[in-house]
């Protein structure tokens, strides 16, 4: 459900979502048929599949908001899931959200609230020197080290050609 | 060190249902598994990569380098649910992944429903020889790909912009007025094609010409 405070099945006219009054958005993403796995093993998969929606939004400060059935049932207001990271762009796959920050850091976090709270949480530097605190939600960062993966590419092509040479 | 950091800065991301494409400011593309289903339709663009052959020394969702023939620099990335589209700096389009609806821009082949390495889509072949076709923007969504092409006449340098679409058209997604289930060869979207840029024309004059 796109309007988190509503119980209607269909909303026929655009309307404002009150928590977003006076907030500008940098990016917005809608997902359909995504979210926590256990919905997909429901007996009426096809019926429920199209109703599992999520909406992810980034405000002008770079905080990420999330709501929808794929995030968590019965949540009436958009919730901040990632704060203070200066996020510029967001994307969503079937069960993860990817958030790209202004400095080029790529965060990957689960879509559903349950997974965000139960998954492994990374250490975050705090304002007290030498003291680290746990992040409030489960996420990880993805990096692209160049040399390393070029090596992997080479390795893969070698094994492929090697296998071909063996069979012929 | 700083230069190195700048070179590998992530400038754009695009996610399909099970995969993620990452574009760095150096024009390199990386692909990563992005959900509980390991991408098995070739949408990662790394030849021979499956759950069984994945690199075991790192998490399964680590980004892996995707290269085109000639290691071309990539300008834009786009992803549909199960396929990927790349646009290089020469205006060439590269596609890989699922082709069950023709979303890669060539006809569906029963023995090759997916393709796991980037191959170039020759948009030039849809134009007669005195016209040079350069793609300047790509888009993808669901089971569709869209290619925005600048077609330049070689004699008078007149440039028109065309939009081509391929993939699933059952619900009218192709925008060509037909309900084609599978559309491999891209079709032109008539309403958005043959457009000429007229930025030197004042608005009042534009009203008169229409």
C-alpha cells in the first residue's frame, strides 16, 4: 500500500502523505512483489504477490525512508531506516535495498524490517574515541577493488578454455 | 592513493530483481548478486558464472567485473528484471541476460534463451547506410529495453532522434500500437521518433509552425 495511513485497496486520486510535508525528496523507488521471503511461500502466492509493495525514498538530507507491506505489516508511517549517510540514489532488488551515498559508498540492506533488525549489524565509529558502537540496523557496504577482480576474470576464462581444450 | 580512490568511485547503480549493476566513474561496470536467488539467467555478464562456479573466497554478493569486447568504457547502465543493458562512450549498446521476450534486442532462440556475456546490439543495422546511428541513452524496465538513437545524415549533418523498443509487448509496453508477446528486433516508437532539435527557435515561432 503506497499510502501507509490508509486501509483502502485503491486510491484513485493523488494525495499527500502527511509525514512528508515540508520535505524534499532526492530519489524514490517503488517495488512490487518484493520483501521478506515467507510471503512467497503463502498458499495464494499469486494473489498476494502483487500486493507486497515497498516504497523507498531519500529526503534532501540523504536519509532513507521505507514503508509498505514488504517492509512490515501494520506500519502506519514511513520509517527512517538509514540516517546520516548522505544517500543520493537508491535501487531495490527482490529482497535488498542498495543505497549510493554522495561520496561513492554503496550500502546494501535488507528490505524487510525483521531482517534489518535480526541480521548482522556492522560496527560504526562513534564520537567517543576508540569506542565503536553497533549500527541500529543490519547493513553492509559493497566495494569494487579493481585489480583483484581483474585477476578473477582471467582465472575464469582460463578455466573455461581449459575445460574446452580437455573435451576436444 | 587519492587518484586511485577517485578512479574507483561508484557513480551509478541499477538493480534488477536478482542482480545489481555498478558503474564507476572510470567507466567500469561491476555486477553483483542481489537477492536470495543467485542470478542464473546470465544477467551478471560474467561468462560461465553460476552459483557453483562463483568465487568461493568472498561473500556471494561481491561485485565482479563485467567487460565488453575491447574493454570499452561504459557511460550508462540499465537493468530490467532479469537482463542488463550497457551503453558505451562510442554510442554502442551491449546487452546480456534473459532473452525470453526478446529484451536483448534479437529474436528469441529456443536453444539460447539467455546470454551470459555482453554482446553488441547493432542499431546501425536498422538504418540505411548514409545514416550514422549513435545511441545516446538507454532504459530498461521489467522485460523491456529502450534505446534512444541519434540518426545523423552524412550529407547535410541533419540529426533526428529515434526511440526503439524491444521485449515484452503484451500489455502495450512497446509503444508501437501492437500487442506483441515477444519482440526481438527493436521496433521504432513512432510518436517519439524522427524528432529534430530546434533550440534556436523562439517559442512564439514554434507556435506558428505548429
